[in-house]
């Protein structure tokens, strides 16, 4: 299994965290006898939280010949002013026949009509709205993602970005090559304010707090995919740290597992994670097609009053709630030979 990490690059920050959880699941037969009391605690509680629906673990994953669509969400997480805003929204399509993964990044500021309601909000607020209003957190964001892309969502995965902060600290920090100077004077601060985040280019050893700022900073060139690239760099460094662990590092494995189990939400069961691993392990990094929809003249910007405040918004060039050109673009990408 460790050969997978050595031979294949990081896929996406959200999928790889789930696969890391799968890695620890597979370690279970080797390490359970080393820490039986602590592992019983994990098996009885954290595994159930990780899978969301433990009973689904017996369900088979899709056949190897069938494409699968995932909704991948990243939220700031506990301890932030807006912990449930999903500022990373990706639709990923895994096509095992073509041995390819397609990524479509949806703009966080996209103005959308709340499904079943008569008013509008930004798409990144749908998860938080549903969590508070209905208790079914993923219903609205899933429905809207399907409406925008034309792709049926088969599975969802949400990861709190604070998960990475905790993992970095558990593993004692990470060494990362920062490709360009970062000076973000509008990084989110306490009490809805701002603070300055600065990091010089070059090799930098980052603790969890700095690593979290590194992957969250938005006011640099490159947009969402540049931010995703920085997330991948941190995860690549985390991967190397995990590979350096030994079976006698049981306490570290336990801490990692508990952190993942507490902060990942997904409808994937353990059996499905295992089968997903088998699906993606033969897909090389250059077969991941990244599509930033905002860069293909499909959206325009603007401002409007939301919640009593003027906010920057993004809307389709064809008009608010008109997604035909977006669906056409996505269809052309996934059907291109």
C-alpha cells in the first residue's frame, strides 16, 4: 500500500485525506495487537464518525467501468469566524475507463438561488444554511452542484482545513518549498477582521498554524487552483512524514486517525474507500484534468446587497441561474477522447 504513495502524486487535497484514512484502516491488522485498548476506542467510535454511515461499508463501490462523480468541499472549520462556509468547492469525476480524473472548480462567490426558497445567497453558504435550517447539511449544495454541472453527484466529502493544521502539528511540522513571496494583508483575522500573512519564497519549515495560513491565503496570483496547489504541497509533505513512521509509532497513528475521524464528513463507507483506492491507484498525475470554470469566459463579476451588506458576487455570463453554457463546457471536457 505504501507503494501507492511512492509511485503516484497527490490527487486532490480532499480525496487524499480520505485515502490516508483508508491507509490507517489497512494498518489495523498489523497494529491492533500493539495497542488493543486504544484501538477498541477508535473502532467503536471514530470509525463510525468517519464513514458517516457505517452500515454502508458493505455496499459495493461502482463497477470499474462506470464513472463516478464526487462533490469535494473544504470548510475553514472550528475556531474560525465562519467555520461552515465551503470556500473550496470542487466536482471531481473519476473515469476508470479513460484512467482520468476531471476536476471542476466552482467559484465560492457564485450567486445562487437557494433550492426550494425564493431568495439568493453565495454558493459557499449553502452547506452552512442547510446545516442550520434543515439538519441535512449536504442536500442543498449537492442539488445546486448537480444543477450547475449537469453531473449527478454520487458521493460527497467535506474536510475542515483545520484538519491539516492538526496533522502537521501531530507530525512535528513540515518542510515546504514556497515558490513565491506571499504578502496577504487581507487574511481573515479574529472577530471578522483582517491580519497580515507574510511568507518568503524558499524552503520553509512550517508549524500547523503557518501551514494553515499558507493553504488558506487567497490574495495571491493563481486563484483557487493555486490555493489547491499549496494544499497539495502540504499534503505531499505530510505524506513523506507518514511514510517515515514505523509500526512502533502507534500513538502517532492513533492521533492521526482520531483527527481524521472527527473532522471528515462523507457518505463513503470503509469498503467504498478501499475500492476507491483500487480505482485511483493506476491513474497518473498527468491524467488529472483541472478546469477552473471562472477562466473560460463562463462567469462575470459584480456586486449586490446580501444580508444587508454589499458583497462581491460571481454569476454566469448567460445570466443568473442560467447554467447551460457551463454544462455544455463540462460535457465537452469529459467526452473529449
